[in-house]
């Protein structure tokens, strides 16, 4: 049986934002979670289906592959699905995936994701490259080792939430978690704050990382660097760094998916008589044979001279569009030669003109 479209499964349009995807997944997951539908195989399958769809669409790399190639783009690329994702108890999935509806998930459950916009050259996007980027990132404060407390002292566990950072309220079927008002969700109380970080336990420092730009990446696509973000104010796992790619326009080339378009100006004599042209490509200049009688707007293909297919094999093609350039000024000798050429013209010389004049007679007869 063919797999259903992931966007259809979650009930969102293509191009949906991260927040829209998350909200849609919440709705489907709550509706079909096994804890709410014990023994219902159909609900179980729909829950797994939604789980798989969200895993792909919430991951920029998987989403880019799926948007470009569909389900085929996820095969053989190391994109294996996590069967345990969201498969805990309903209370667990509610806390971990949906907790932010009610003021945040479990203490330390997620780090802080960072964003970085990286501008690269057209050729770098097409062929791939590596870039070293530097950005400000928060690290644990060295004097207090990230505790936020004055060196030599230690934070005390909050007695209200018993160190969890949350107080839980039972509301029938749901268990709602809210941020502890006593410790503001930290789970600890600091009597004497560290002067260096003023009790935050963190300080910003420049941080550098090398970004591997895969060949074939396109404008506005994102790369995810796991663990290069920051930990939350409450500690716990480190978030990710999302690198937004901006591709500069090229002086000669335009891109259409994995193909390259080049508008090539040629002279009248080159188009009429044929010529061997030196054509620039992303892979170096090559010689292309222009056949006699080439017409303006005609497109010639250079196979395999385009952009590497992202998450695929091989390269696209380069399409050379012939642009006939008419001289703006002529010498007396050139004008004389063209008049002589025109005088020798026959119907087969300009078949398009001859056909137009023939049709014109039918209009004004």
C-alpha cells in the first residue's frame, strides 16, 4: 500500500511553519494515542503514521529531502525512524511534547535552539563546501561552575516543588504541570548569587564551529547542527543550531532545481553559419558546437553540467539559451554586404517570415 502524504496525515499545507506542524501533531497524537484508544488497532496505526510524519517534517534535513523527492527521498539516506518517539504513556507525551501549552515541559527537558544566517556563493551551494562560523553562545559561568551561587556556596533545593521546578495539578484525565512560583521553575533557591553571572549561571562567549554545506543545497534551506545550541535556564540537554542558508545571485547562472540556466549571447554570423563556442559551466569552461541556423531562444543541453542532486546521485544539466545579439552600429562596408545578402534572400532563407507573409495574404485578401 502506498504511503500517505505526510502533510495530509497531519492536516497541514506544504510550507507550514514549525509551530503549525507542532500544533497539528499535538491534535492528532492526542486523538489517536494508544492510552486513549486501548485495543484499537486503527487508532494505533494512525498514531504511528502521525509519529512518522512529524519526525520527518520537524527535521529540516529530512523535510528538505521529502519536499524535493517525496517518500523516495528518505530511502537509503540514513533517515531511520525512531519507533519509540512519542510512544510512552499519554502523561509522558503530554509533558514532553505538549507541555509548553501549560507553561513548559519537564525541568531540563529541552535546550535552547539558536539560529544563524549564512550567506554563500552560488558555486558553493551547487558543489558543496565547508564554512567556519563564529557566533555568541552561552556557556556555564566559570567562577560558579554554572550553579549561579556565590563561589564556595551551593543552591538549596526548593521545598515547594521539591527540586522539580514544577507543581502538578490533577484535572480528571490530564495531569497539568505549571512552573513553580517559588523558584521560578529552577528547582533551586540561591541565597547568595554569583557576582560574575548575577545568579544566572551562564555567560556569553564567542563560539566557532565548522559547517559542512552539502552539494545541492538551495536558498532558504536550513542545516541542523545537533548539540551546538544552548542549555535551558534550568539545565538539561543542549539545544541545536539551525543554519539558514542564503545563496548569492550569480552573474551568469540561474538555478531551476538541480539544473543551471545560462543565457548565451551569439552574433548573427555565429548563429547563421554555426560556431564552436567556449561555454562557462560550474565545472569549468567547455567547447560547445552551435549548429548552423541556430534560432534566438533555442535551448541546448549540456548533460551532467548542472548542480549535484541533494540527497541523491548524479548532477542535473546545464541549459544554454541562445540570445541573438544584433549589432547597434555598422560600417559602410558591413551595410553594403548585408544589403547584398538581403537581395539574394530566398523563401527558404527565412521560412518563418515567408510563412507569416503567406498567412497575412489570407487576412487581407
